[in-house]
């Protein structure tokens, strides 16, 4: 059984603003990939700040740590098998369908199937591609984050067993041990004929759970504080968190040079992977849970709830084959965004959700 601390009944009233928060994160990643201010007369610093909106991925990771802990590890008894099945039915079906469509179109268009393409398909469908520098951006390029997420899902119950005993100390200890494990695997891979496996330290920190575990652990840490009702008697967490996010964008933009993102430098990596969850995302989530603000009200609206629920589908299609095909006919940025969002909602309502419900019923 997954270890739990039943200190507060699970209440859906706390989650709407966080669901809307997912939509906000997805939009940030979209703006990072398709910057509407590129090649305009907008101030260069502002253009660079939008380029740094890849931090939406960090937001997803911290939020994932919170949601998984809140829904499964702290407030209810769930078997490990049932827990993993729920995560599988939530993540894999839509990803698998879109990945097969992506490669199916490629096979049809080029009228050939090479051995390399079959290997690509294998590493994509097994969610292993995020470990390999030569496969990470194949298929649905942005889906490398699913490798990171799946590593967290697999280890979350074990992490919770240690983290929830002594939160602050174990948060740092687990981060160090996970990172050390990643470094050991990376060094070992250099001694074995494993082509492209975690090729260097920056790859480790950018693309693997070993280098980004602190973001998930911070989300778990916040969830435990919340469930234990350790409300901090101070206000303005939403404001502080928002300021932290904006400052992170600013600092990363100032660090960026020659078209490379700010986190291509070690200072940027530290800011993105470790400082942002502390000064930005963590306080922001805490504020959304405890404070009545215009942001919380907005994120909890039915419209933002819908966008938040469809954010996974939107994330999978916002760049790549499907976006590129639509962009042939729609050049306007805002219209493209709307069309992609509508498609994502349809995917969520008529493919993702029905399949998830069906698979959970037969389990």
C-alpha cells in the first residue's frame, strides 16, 4: 500500500485554481516555442523574457509533485498498482495515439520505414527517449517531459515515505541522493556502449528527473504542509510568487546570449531548477490555496477549468506535426492559438477522457 498521512479529507474546493494554473503553464510553454514578439519592434528584453517562458515546464513539475501527493500519497489509501494504473490511463493513451499518428504520417509521406525510425518509435512509445540525447526531440519533441514525469510517478510513493518523515532535511537529502544517482548512471554510461545516454551534466539538469527532482519534491513538500494545515500567518504569497516568477524570467533573459536560453548557463540552471520553485512557484501555489485574489478567482472560472483539463492535449499538439500542418493555412498567431486550443478541448472531451474512463472501468 502507498504510505499515507490521513490528516485532512481530500477536498475538491482547493483544486480548481490549480487546474486553471495548468492552463497558464501550458500557455507559457506555447509562448516560449512560438514567441509572438519575435521579429517585431518590441523591446528586446521583453522578447527574451517571453523566450524564457520554458519555465512553464518547471511549473508543471512542481504542480505535479503537489497534486500527486495531495491526491494519492497523503489523504487516501491507494495500492501501488492502482496508483500506477491511474497515472498510465491519464498520460499514455493520448500520447500513444498522437505518437503513432505522427510516425504513421511520416511513414506514409516518405513512403519508407527505416531502422532508425523504428528505433525512434520504440524509444518514444516506451517513454525512454528523455534519457537519450539522440532521441529526446524525436516524435512529439516536447514529450521528453513525460520521461521525467514517469520517473517521478514510479518513485513518488518511495520518496513520500522519506520526505514526509522530516520534510525540510529530507527535501535536501533526497535531492542530493537523486542527483548523485543520476551522476553515477551518467558516468557508468560512459563506460558502456550506450549511445547518447545522458551525454553530459547539462543534459542531466535540463532533461532528466535526476537533475530536476527538486521541483517535484518542492511540490510534495508544499502538499504536506497544506494537508497538515500548517498555514503560515502571512499574506501576499500570491504577489510574492508572481514577483518571483517575473524576476526569474528577467534574470534568465539577462543571462541569455547568442539566441541561447538563460538556463544554458550554470547560473541559469540553478535559478530555474532550484531558486524558482522556492521564490516563485512554491509561494504562488501556496497563495492560490490560501488567499482570495483576483488571480485565484480567474483561474477557478469554468473557462479556465476547461482549458486546464485540456492542457495536456494542448501541450502535446502545440508544436510538431499537427501544429505545422495547421500553420500552413493559419499564419495569424492568435488564431492559431485558438484553433489549437479548440482541438485540444475536443481531444480531451472525446478521446482522452472516454479512453481513461473505459480503461479504469476494466481494471
